[in-house]
């Protein structure tokens, strides 16, 4: 830290203070500070390999402040070959989906990546990926963008992801599982903590409403659920995995001693749908049925009753993705294996002690 008792170096003879204006150039700063344009430019862009005395650095920065100089990011990009811009590749269904779950999840990823990039001093260019073969994005459409790297979120097309990796552009995935550089929530661990919470409350007949298809998260949350049943001494055959709201309704209409007393849903939206089905059937939550979701999005806390859920740490994943991209740009060691970010059980009002009839078994 500079000693405040030291006198600031006087500007070079013949220099003068210039009123701050728009359009101030590096040349103006160099002239005001009495240094070469190259020296001023290197100091203003904080070039890592440029050696200069602290006195000169201070004089240039002070001149820039007096003149009201604003760094032109575009000009810096053209001169350095870097744009300081990250592309966010996000499937279009996650942006404009009819289902609130997909749309809210897409918006949450969007915000998390933008905030992480902003903290790192980077800009973000959104690259929506259309669904369906007719509107399919080409790899060249992505690589031709003026970006230094890519964050790919919730990608389901493994072939396309592999082509992006093969194109050589630095890229990181969030929430999917196709390539080398991946950050995702601990889906299995989150499911296991959900089951452990329900078992602690006395529940034994627990249903899992699974996510659709070969979704990476759906596969691993289901695996975590089934593994947790075994670990808790429950036989998976006495419990079940269902795939839609109709199957949930069928389960909840079973006789008292056969129906499930708890549901662990793939995401918060499916958990809220379970609450609606339970109300239609006449079951009380949590007195007759406990419900747990996954994600902890805006729906969870606004639900009635408020939803117990597994928090998906999107902000941590986005920060990690941006940091890894920056490490790649600087030639640092790359992470070659997927990294599961720990989740957190958020207990609210939709889970409670198992019904008395369950505890008698």
C-alpha cells in the first residue's frame, strides 16, 4: 500500500490538467503522463509481463483519472486477440418453455452465469440452441462467435457437445454430463439426503417421481434414491419409481396401509404438482403426505405449504465454470473429471412426521 505521507509525483514540465471528456484516447493519457503510448497502453490494460516503476504506473493511472479515460474493451480485444467474452449456450426450451420448471431453471442458469462472469470482469453472449433437427445450430455457428470460451448448460445432445469440444474452443458444462469439463449438483447425494430426512421422520413407503428420459440429472437422482433406500434398510421393491402425475395420483389413491406417505420429486415443479394432486384427492400435506422437491427455485418458497427441497447450487457451479475457463486461457492445468458440487437440504413445511398408521408397521 502506498504511504499516504508521500508526495504524489508532479506531472512532467509542460503538462497540464485536461478536463474530463468523452472520447479520451490512450495517446491523450500518454501525453498527460509524459510517457510513450506503448507504456500508457500496457499500464492501462494491466499487461502481466510489462515491467514499469510504481512511480510511472501511478502517474499514468492518475492521468487517466484526471482525463476521464474509459477503457475501450473492443479496442483492447482487437489488439490482444481476446474479447473477454463468454458464450452461454443454453437450449431454447429452457428459455421459452411452456413448463414453468424448465423456464425458471433456464432463467436461473442465465442469471448465475451472468453474475459469475460479471464478478470476473467478463461479458456474456447468450447463444440459444433451437430444438429439433430443422432449426438445429451448427458447430460453426457457435465457434464463429466472438467469444473466448463457452459455458454449455443442460445440454442433452451428446454428439453436438463432443463436436464443440473437438472444435478446440475452451468450454465447460453445467448440469449435463457429456464432456471433460463438467460441474453439476451432487444429484445422488441430494437424493440420498432427501431419503434420509424422510426416514428420520418415520417414513417407510416413499415414492420417487423421476425426471424424464435419459436426462443426466434424472438418472443420477433416481440412482441416489434407490441406493439410499438400500442404505436405510428399505427394500426398493416395496417402494416405487413413477414417471408422471397420473402414476402419482394412482399411488396416492391406494388404501391407507398401501399408499406412500412421502414423495421425493425430481424437481420443485413436480413436487408442486404432487401437492396439487394430494389436495384433489383430499390428502393433507404434511399430515398425510410429505413432499420433497429439488432445485430450491422461486416456486419452492412461494408454495403453500412452503416446499422442503434440495438446493441446487447454480451460483457455485457458474463461478467454478468461469474460473476454469480463465484457467484454460492462462494455460493452467485443466480439470479432466466431472465435479459434483454439494447440495443442501432445505427443510420447510411440506415434510413432517409420518402418519401414525405408518409408525405402527
